[in-house]
């Protein structure tokens, strides 16, 4: 199969950058990495890129195809070069380019180290015996444990593009891998650290990290779990946390978001006074609803019932998100999900998720 591809060549030592096109003959089953090997072996030996395992485990071969991050060993060349399309291959974003498709991963590893990605065991329940953890408890962090540190999520992160100091999706997903670990004893310390500036609440929720993660880690979901756990533990000083709390309060009381109260509830009275002029300019355009009497949605009872249901299940914090993930997974993989039965109903249900704060014994 004859395929053509364009590759951005770059040399950091000289600053030279050029888009060059190559045409090679590869098998129908070839991956993008296989194709780059052919280019390097037969056409241009100066082409630089990283690779190692060639089987989606090491995470070395992250790069961009037509502007989106992929693992080269996972991407079939036939899929990206179909119907004569000439894909453009470039280095990942948000990381300094060293040469061609090779990026400097030092900033990536620096952020990873900042979240202390190692277990800080608690011994209050283990003492002189093993700190045994059940499978349901480990299922809580199953997705986050799949991360191979490829950097594809970091490449596409809008927040990191605007704020290079943002911890980023990979590091925060790794953070939840330990916050959600029943054996870890530094949950509060971690959440305090992750809630600081450039942490959890700086995520713009664009979901590009979820879209581009080749292993299904879904880093944005992990960040949401961290935020939920932080608020559950009373770590809600950040404006983002207050913003989220007001969404819940507004929805459960009136069934919709009361925007006129959003600024004072999240940013305080002083900031609200400063925004009065801007608010007044919106009134003639019908963008500011009257604050009194508060408008209550017709079906507000459904919103309140949903709130009561979640509270009644005692799934505050990340537990509710984990439950949703398990339910969606169950519905996706079991044909009976469309029947309307409880996704956790025996005997085919997903295991009940647990979090470290829960003291009851997990089902064996």
C-alpha cells in the first residue's frame, strides 16, 4: 500500500522548521509507527521520534496526527491515510520540542513528581498485619491505574496552553489514583495540595484529555473526582469549589441555575458590587432575570428527588462519580441494561464502589 504523509521537522539547536512530505510502501496492517520506521530506514535516517514497546504499553510514541495526539503504535496508517488523505504528523503540544517528533518530557515529569505519585500507607488498620484491600475497593481507581504516562492528554490540554504552571490532566489523574487508594494515609494533605492555585479548579473542562487518552483513563473524570472529594472534606476555599456548590444548591431549590446570585455566592459581595455596571448593561438585552420572586422550574420536584436520592445513598464526593462510571460501563456491556432494571442489581451487576473513608467491610 502506497501512503503519503507530511512530517513537521524541527531542530531546536538551529530553530529550523519545515514540513516535508514522504511517500512509502507499507503493508495494509501497518501502524503509523511502522510507517515512520520505513521512512527512517529507507528514506531519511535523520528523522527523530521515540518508540519502545510497540504495543501500547510504554507510552513513548506519543505524537500528533492532524493536530490531535495519538499513540503511533496504536494508530493504523490505513485509517488516517484513507481515500488519499495525507496526514500531517507533528510533535505533541504543551511540551518543548527537542527534534522533529521528540519532545522534552522534563516538565511532564516535574508535574508528576509534584503530586507525590507514591503510596503513603496508613497503618491505623494494618498494624502488625498486611493492609489488605478488597477488589471492589481497588476498582475505584482501576481507570486511573491504566495510565502509561504517554502525555497525549497533556498535549491537548487547553488549561496548560494558557497556564503552563497548571498541574495538568496526567498528574491530577495520578493524584486521584492515590487519593482513591484505600491504603493511602495522606488523603487530606493531597487534596489540600491539589486544591491550591494551578490545581484542580484551573481545569477548563474541555474534555480533550478524555478524547485523546489512548488507554481510557479519562483524566477529566479523575479531576472531577478530586474536586468532589475536596468539597466532601470541606476543602472548598477556591472559587471553583464555591461555584460548584452553588450549582447544586440552586438546582435542588429552584431546579435551575440562578445566575443573578452566582457572582455573590462564588466571588463575594465586594466583587459583585464591582460587576454592577456590567450587569446593568445586560438588563436592556434581557440577560438579567428579576431576582424576586425567584423563578421555580415546573418540574423542580424531580431535581429535588434526585438530590435526595444521591444523599440517601450516602455517595458524596467521588463515590457518586464512580457509581455513575460503573453504571455506564454496565449498561454498555450488558444488553439487559435497556430494560430499566437497577445496574447494580444482582447477579450481573458491577461491584459496589468503595472509597477510603468508608469503614464497612467490602464485599469479598
